[in-house]
């Protein structure tokens, strides 16, 4: 099985963190291809960044289809371009926010989300509502650090401190890490806090494996049918 894990931003060091997290959880028979687009923002921290990143994501999906990928993970907590990616893909496409919220709902009656900048809490709230997770979501918290600052040593301490506050104040049974750049922290945080701390990259990989293993791909009926053939101009490649 071949799963393409797409970091929608262009920061290669973050792609490496995401790829390592994906490979650490994948089955021995699964090949993880971690990549990032050649164009787009260096980090995704708002609606504008998400919109710009979607073209790069879709180009990676298009290339993945030519490379016979079995499934895809979109490794950004905003799940940018998810439905459009599903139109292009034969196999399943899983966003890490959607995967993490569903996983949390399986193992706890309530979860809190710990994300990066405060402004991204609004995006996370929109996804909570879209995915029908309002009754499970206790709180959405931020550490007020940029995505690229997650590579700094002090970021680990800030994430742990906010998770401790969530455990103390939110009556949550699980915590979701609201950024793919935190993918390498979940096991350590789970051990420190004594509750499940969910990295969306890891659970998204396992969901793709399960769906492909069950012989399930993206429906090609109705709104998720392949895009209508037509000319595209500018930087947008034809699907």
C-alpha cells in the first residue's frame, strides 16, 4: 500500500517531522511518501494561507493519481482543499482534523484542541461544527506561537503547559493537537498527562490503511465524481 502524506506548506523540515510520525505508525507493508508542494505559503495560519495552499495540494493529488497512490493524508489541521482533493482521487483522502476528531469521539466523551495562533481557533471551530463534533468539543485553546516557532525548544514546554490547563479546566477525556507540526509530541504528552493525546497525522494514516484494506475508495457518484473536463488557464493544471 502506498499512502501520500501531503504537508500543504512548503517548509521541508516540517514535512520531515510529519513523514517520521506517519512512518512510525504505518504498517510494515505500507509505504509512506511524505511531500510538500513546490508553491504556497511556508506556514498555514489563516483563511488566506489555506486558500493559497489548496492549488499545491491538488497538484500533489493529481501527481499521486498518476503514481498509483492508494490513498492520501492532508497534513494540516485546517484540512485545506479536502473536498476538492476527494474529487480528484480514486482512493480515500483524509484530513488530519477530521481524523483526529473522529478518533477522539471513539475514545472519550469530550475533547479539547490545542493549536498554535489564537486566530486559528476560529478555523478549528468551523471544522468542529462541519464535522458534527460540537457536542464532543470542550474547548479550543492556543499557545499563541506561530507554526514555524514549533521547531523552537520552548514550544514543547508551551504545548505541555496548555495541555495541562485543558486537563485541569475543560473536563476533557482526550486532547487533540491542532497542528501537524506537533505530530512528534503526542506520545510524550500522553505519557506526561496520563490521557490520550491525539496526533491527527497518525490516526489519519491508520484510517487510510483501514479503508484501503477494506477495499473502499472515494465515491465517484454525485458531487465527488471526477471534475468536469474543461480548459483551465493560468497556474491551475487541468485535472
